[in-house]
């Protein structure tokens, strides 16, 4: 199976904020301050909010770029009317009176701002010096960890690209790696279908068809701007971002996306693709995020075989043309059949005896024709795609999601109560696709939220049904936390229901999450191998 090494370290974008939260709280309490904020300007970069306290009352997100109305000075001082203003959205934080405690490290300089604090003393100055050392050490660790994870992501995509897996699987692995690198909620890739439009060829974590079916012109929205400028584009709040031209606000709002980052994949002067990572909560993507995602996207996607990329583009065009043709035929035929049906019903109402019987027969034939039309059009859309896949294929795609936490992964396939006997059981392609999406989301949740050590997946094949389970040994949920409302959980339910499946969520004895999904596979699938 294609995947990252199990010793992959965990990367968290909030590392600085989390590790500085408690010492900042103690400092705020000891200084009798109402609020405390750490701002920091790396060498050559903009001023950013690193951490704030009380955390729940902060108007800023971690890493959000801000402007200050005070000039940095190496000398601690008190100041009146201090204001921090976001550079990404119309919010600000005001201090009528504040204590400004400056610090500097090997990468830049910053300030601890304590609102309405008590007087300065030697102990406070010593605490600030410790802050400077902590931030310096943390930034070094963050930098090293991110580059280790980036290197691992490069390698897992390269292994997939040079193996015999399909291009769609390579895209899936690339999206999973990108989402994990930036700790986003969703990731998606767009490729050009003609000189004017890009479409989303692969998505990870996307729930809604209107968003999935978008066509993005040059200059339109986030990806269109990235394509037009040839540079990464980011947005803290897509729906309210007035810098975006012809943005797809309604579809993005319906998908629940808040913040997003799009990077172009360039080959010479041409933009060959656009890779996106997005979050469903406000998230201040930084210049470093841009560099990491752009480096990864260009290394991962430009290394793919050109003929495969071209074939993928052609397949997208064929899919769209089939969908357009099917929709056109459906609208035309259904309209005509409906007219015939109304005429037959009217004739049936006005007739007696044999005439009524013949009219009723015409109505029944019209209903049967409508059903046949829908079936044939569905066949038109899916006839050129693979009809089946094995459970081993499903597991391979699910576990191809790169690890970010070092969790061990195991898979078991049972059929007729015999462990390992179900590995080569074949299931319909649409069922396999739904299994992959549910499994990938379940593994992603376990990796990012459980803090556990093991993630296990199992398949149990019974006549006419396959039960897939993904569980972890972590502590994903509070004892009173409801499952409903989580986007990932709603996504898994939606994907299973599309093919007639069901998903159940249970807490494991350790407090982790067990995802159990049942899918119809046909009565003859349980014995095929």
C-alpha cells in the first residue's frame, strides 16, 4: 500500500499559540491585565498575532496579519490608545491603556501587550525574556517539523506517481497530503477543460454538487485570480472578500467554506492546474503556507506524466459532454412524454369502456418509458467507467492518505467469517467510490482529532452487503459532545446515502470514534474472488 512512514511527526499550525497560551495566561493574571496579546514580525514579514488571552474572547485568529499604531522599541513602556487592526478583514482591538513589553529573537521581533496592566517590574521583564527564548525555539521546531512533513508528502506522491496506480488515485493522495500539510478541512484540484475554463477534477471533503460542478473562468474567484496572476491567492472570508472578482459566493457559502488558499501550478508561462486548501472556520493562511503549498503542488503535479494529465483533461471534457447530452435528452424526452401522459389521462377521463382501457394502457406505457429513459441516461453517464473494484483497492486508496500523527494502521478483510478471505471481493465501482470517500474522511478525522496510537479498518462481507468499519483508540469526543453538525460526519452520511448505504457513529470504550458503514453489493459479490 502507498502511504507515509509510520514515524511521520504531527504538525499543528496552532503550535505556537497552544504552547504560549498558558504562560501568557499566567502573565496576564499576575499583571492584573484584562487582555494580553503577543504580536510578532518575522524578519521581512508582516506583523502577526501569535497568541492572545483570554483565548475565547480574541477578535483575531492565530497568524492573522495586523497593523499596530505604535512603533516597536527595545524599551518596555506604557502607552495610551493602542490599536491593532487586521489587514485581512474589518476588525480591530483597542486598548485604552497598555503595558508594552518588547522582545527579539533570531528570526524577528515582537511585543507582549497587556491591557490596563499593573506597573512594570523586574520579574515581568524576566518573563518576557523567557517568552523571546520560547518563541525562538518554537519557531525553529515548527520550521523543521513542517519541512520534514513536506519532504514526506513529496515522497508519498512520487511513489504513487511511479507505481501502477491510476491517475485518479495519485490525485487523491496529492489532495490528502495537501490538506494534511495545512490542516485544512477540504482540498480540491482544478484543471483546464478549454482556453477559458477550469473545472474541479478531484475533490476531498466537498459535500455539495453545485460547488463540485463549478466552472471557473480566468480572473473569477480565488482560483481564477491565481490563474490570472500566476501567484497564490488567499482569503480569510471568501463570502465577504471584495478583492475577489466574480466570486462564486453562493456555492461557497452552501459548501460551508470560510477561508481558502489557492496556488497555481505553473509550467513555464502556463498555469496547468490550481490546487486549493480551504477551512470551514476563519483561518489566516500565511505567506509560509503559500510557499509550502506552492512548492508541494509544483513538485507533485509537474512530475506527473504529461500524457496522463492530457488524458485526464480529455476525460473531464467527455464527462461534461455526456452530462450535457444526458441532461438535454432528459429534458426534451421527459417534456414530450409528459405531454403524451397528460393527453392520455385526459382521454381516459373522457372515455368509457375499451377507449378508457386503451388510454390507461398508454399512461402506463408513458410511465415505463420515463423509467427506461432515466436508466439509459444513467448508463450513458457511467458506461465508460470501470464497473467494479476490489476491497483491497478500496483499502489501498483509503490508507494512501498520508499520515500526520504516526498512528499505526491495520486492515482486515473477512468473508463468511474467515479473516482475510474478503480481500479480493469485487464491488460495484460506485459503491467502491463511496467506501473510499467515507474511509478517507474517517481516517483523516482519526489522524487529526483522536490523539490515539492506532487506526484500524475492517471489511465484513455478507450476502448482499459489505460492512466497513474504521475505528481509533484515541479520545476524540467529550462524553456529552453530540455527533450531529460535524461537517466530516455529515459528508460521510451523504456519500453513503448516495449509493443506498448507511453510516453509524459510536464511541469506543477509550472515547475514540468508530465509524461503521453498510453498503449493498449484490447477492453474487460475497463469493466472487
